[in-house]
């Protein structure tokens, strides 16, 4: 029996589809859906140590991490800018979960000296978890040059808060973890790091740094017992997103953090919350199938509209 060229091509195409399914789709489904949903987190975070350190812990996603980790029994070091907010959050968590708390008030835009204060504050603690959550973004989408002309310090601050804090905090806490041969570092990036994000270029660039830094740090320290997880949220209902109402695409910080802790240990980079994972997949498919300029142009138009509305509101409120 002879096989026609047509049959041969068909068989090769089928083999390629099966190969792709087995090597890409199945692992993706396991890591993102099946594993976390049916088996829970791959890592027992509780075994990492007695203390968790969280930056930007007084609001939004950081506060949700503080509550979730206190619920698991961790004592907490809460780091943020405003002392009264820190005192309130620490008091409430202490009462709710009967754990110890320490607070450190620093402004991450205030240069490298603040890390001496943090170092003194965490001295001697058996830190098992570090959550590098603190982050700032633009008040509204804006062209790079215009935002620079309006406030050059602000763009510098984005870099200090979103990039320098992550590297300095890792430099402070990683030695403790390496000594004890265990630890979890959770770096909060953003979907902005992996999709087109014009008019927020410094913010998305800073988050792309967090992504890349996390992946390479994981490779360097995996054999030393350290797990690095980089989470890439889409919109979460917080002050930063200016979204108050939750819906399927915009979870509460608690919902988002529960999803992120549940997927711990499966993959280094993750959107963590399933609708955000699907959003990333959809945008990647648009990029690959339709073409990148179309996707970029689509997002650019949306952000231009948001910018226009923000400028109009600011003019009206003057
Ligand atoms: N919300 C979203 O839709 C979203 C999406 C993707 C990624 N993210 C990322 O998630 C992280 C948390 O965002 P969020 O939405 O939870 O923000 P948020 O609600 O605005 O909370 C920010 C936290 O960071 C602290 N903070 C801000 N600037 C600081 C500074 N200069 N020094 C010290 N602490 C400072 C705030 O403290 P004070 O209360 O003292 O000001 C607050 O505790 C960020 O890295 C952000 O980029 C958020």
C-alpha cells in the first residue's frame, strides 16, 4: 500500500498537533488549572519560617497578603509609608489572628538609607516569606515626555518603588533564607509587563523588570531551597486601579491573593487568577494570530480614551 503526499502531510500535521498538545497544552493546563484546583498549593508555605515580611502592607493586595499569611499563622513585619495606617492594620491583624506584628514606616521614594531602618527592624527574625508588593503607577495614562515634563521626580519614584524596593528587599532577606535553606519570595508584577501598555511605559517597564528579575533569581536560588513566585495581576479592586466594584475580571484583593497562594510552587510567573490568565492567553493569541500592531493599536486606543476622560475630568474639577 502506498501513501499519497496528501496523506503524509495530514499524518505529519496530526503528529505535530499531538506533540504540541502533549508538550505545551497539557503542562499548561496542569500548572494553571488542574494542579491548583484539584491538588492545592505544591508547597507548604507554613514550613518556611515563623515570619513573613510584606511591603505596601496597609492597603489593597499587600493588606490581603498580610491577612492571608496571618491566617496561616505567620507573624508579620508590615512595611508601608503611613504610620497610623500601619498601626491600625497591625492592631486588627493581631486581634483577629493572634500573631505578633512589627511595623516599619518608610517611604520607598526616600533613597537607599531607608533600607538601614528595614534591616534593623528585621534583625534576628526567622523570615520564611517575603512579599515584594509595594508599587505605584501613573495617576492616568500619559505620554512619556509629558509625564516627564509635568513631574520628572514622579517617574523616578516609580522606579524607586517598583524596582529598587524589590532588589533591595531581596538583598536584605535572601541571605536569611539561604542560610536556612528555605524560603518563598513573592514579587508582585502586573499583566502590564506582558501585554502592550503604551501611555504607562515607565510603570509597565518597571513591572517587566520584576518579571525578568524573578525568573533569573529563581534559577540562581532554586537549588538553595528558595521558591520565587512572580504574580502578574490584571485589574484588582484597589485604590491603585480606582475600581471599587468587583466582578469576574476585577477580583477583590482577598480573592486575588487566595488564587496566588493556591498556585504557589507550580510556576515562577503566573497571572494566578484564572480570568486574568485567560486574558493573557487571549491577548497573546491576538498577537500571534491576528498580528502585534493590531493588538498594540487596540490597547493604545483604549488608553488614549482613558487619558482623554481623565484630562476632561481634571479640567472640570479645577
Ligand atoms: N490593583 C491593580 O489592579 C493591580 C494590577 C496589577 C498590579 N498591581 C500591583 O500590585 C501591587 C499592589 O497594588 P495595590 O493595587 O494593592 O495598591 P494600593 O491599594 O494603592 O496599595 C499600595 C500600598 O503600597 C504602599 N505604598 C505606596 N507608595 C509607597 C511608598 N512610596 N513607600 C511606602 N509604601 C508605599 C501604600 O501605603 P500607604 O497606605 O502608606 O500609602 C499601600 O499600602 C503594586 O505593585 C501594583 O503595581 C496592582
